[in-house]
C-alpha cells in the first residue's frame, strides 16, 4: 500500500488552551481547599500544579513537529512511562554512586539523571523506527517533562510534610518548579534524544562521538543548574540570585534546543519522510 507523505501541520496553539485550562482548574482547586479545608484536595492540587507546565511544554513542541508522523498516544506514553522509568532508574542508581552531598555528588547527579531519562526514551522507542531527529526531540522532551512533573510532585509532597501542612509553602514550591521546568529536564533530554535519533543508521541506535558529546553537554548543564543554585544560596542566601543563575543556564539549554529543532526541520526537508507512524 502506498503511503502518502505527511502534510505540513497547521498550528492551532492548543498549548495555550492546555495551559489556561489547567491554570483555571488549579486556581479552583486552591480556592476550594481554602474554603473547605478538605485535605483530600491536596494531592490533586499538587498533581495539577506540577503537571500543568510540563504538559504545556510538550504540547507546544508537539504542535511544531513539522513533517513528523509522531502520534499523540506515543508522546503520551513517553511522558508517563518514560518519565516513570527515568524516576525509578535515577532512584535506584543514585544511592550506589552518591554517599554525601557535595559538588562531586552534584556532578554525578547530572550524569545519572540524564542517563536515567534517556533510558525512558529507549524503552518507548525500542520497537519503533528511530531515524528522525524531530521524533527524538519530541520524545525526549516528553520523557524529560514527565520526569520533571513526577520529581516536582515529590518535592511538593516533601515540602508539605516538612512545613507541617503549610499550603503556602507547597504552592510556592509547585509554582517555582513548574515555571522553571521548561528550562531543565525536558530541554536537556530533548537535546540528547534528538542527537541520538539523528545519528541512528538503518533504524538502529548507535553511540558515536556526537551522542557522547550531547550527553556530556546536558549532564554538565544539569550539574551547573544544581551546583550554582547551592553556591549562590550559600553565598547570598535564597533569593533573586538563584533564579538568575538558573535562568542563564536554562536559556543556554533552550538555545541549544532551538538549534537542534532547526536542524531537525532542515533534515525533514532534504530526507524522505518517515514511512510509518510512531
């Protein structure tokens, strides 16, 4: 059966609807909790708050997948299952390599978590074609954002317990981590996965110097994100300096991701379109 080439996508900015709808429900949940003091609402409030921006980020990139035949069910599986694989793998690996929290441990965390997240990508793509850089970029963003959403949910839950049930502390952690999430995990995994898919040959992954270089880059960006935060906090205390440091590192990552996206679009115009849905 002859397969028709994909047609360019029409951008409908559905990501705006995703963000606005989730924000409305988050506010409604918060108001409902404040009015009723119903603690059963807290898990839902935390979950919606921590998934809101990551899902929006993935929707934004998915709408810009250009000629890729990547389907929404696959992206959804990458977000959920790939994120879960990353969280579980990181949780199991970190105790073996990290015994105390110092700058060396922070560097190890960067390498471990970036490795754990790319495992999530491999799990999702193991039985599918993976020769499109755009496909790798989207799947990497989905896995990274799934990881970020689950990790942030854990941080918010910990903050709730340590603050003895302070809803303001929980909401603060949720909002800060949510707003900064596009600058971190999703971007880093998208960069690495895009290079991994681009360097594939004959539908099979291969590890070459470009893939290793991408892994080193995102791991170092990850370590710098965590390390500079601790250094700035130690020197000047928590405040604007922390957000500036994270913002600078995040912008560097987004710039690299933009370069990868531009390259992925270029390759789609010079190479035959994908021959199967994924």
